C-alpha cells in the first residue's frame, strides 16, 4: 500500500519543545512533522502530516489522536491560517 500523506494541521509549541518530532518519529508509518520557519522567539511552528493510505476513516482517526496527544504532551495549539483572497 502506497503512503498518502496529507497535511492535517499546523501547530505551535514552546520553542524548546521537541515533543512534536518525538511523537511523529515514534510512529513514522502514520505521522510526519516538519518544523516551519518562524519569526517568533518563544514558539515553534510545525506542519503535521498523517498517512491516509488505509482510508478516510482511519486517516481522520489518526489525525485526531495525533492532535490530542500533542495538546496533552506538548501544550501544542492548532494555528489558524488565514489566507488572503485579495
């Protein structure tokens, strides 16, 4: 089965926390993360990806689990991204 990686969220965490990377590295067939450039000195921003290869329901469940874990362990907050339509 070929992986089907989808971006599910961007989260922010305290800058010294590596919990996002640690959680994703613990289950590399399900989760991936990428640290995004940030101008903020106190927060890191992470792009989260989930493998949807096993179907929509499984992928959505994995995304929910990942976000709950990160909110609990890393004090992660989902970042609202506003796209300008100008």
